[in-house]
């Protein structure tokens, strides 16, 4: 079973770290770590970092463990 992030994530162009945390996708501390390590791309507008919907979906898809893959390695 594959998760369809296109349906789960609201159709906004940019999300702040607070938006992502409130959606329950990634906690704000973890999101800041990902930005610091440059594992997720952001746009800085003023003093706030914004993450695009496309980048958020890309990150989630690349870091999702497929159930069948997990069962094989266990």
C-alpha cells in the first residue's frame, strides 16, 4: 500500500514550519534540523523559512518505508 501525499497535504503553495507542525506531518524541531542539514529545501521570506508543497511531498516519499520492504528486512 502506498501513501498518497497528494491527497493528504492541503493545496497550499508554501508552508511555514509552524504550518507543518500543526498538520502533524513533521515536528518543528525536526523540521529545523532537516533545514539545517539541508535535507529539505526552503525559501526564506523575511525571517521565516517556507517549504513548498512539492518539496514536502518529495521528502515524505523518499523517506517512507514501504510495508513489504520492512517485513522483508525484519
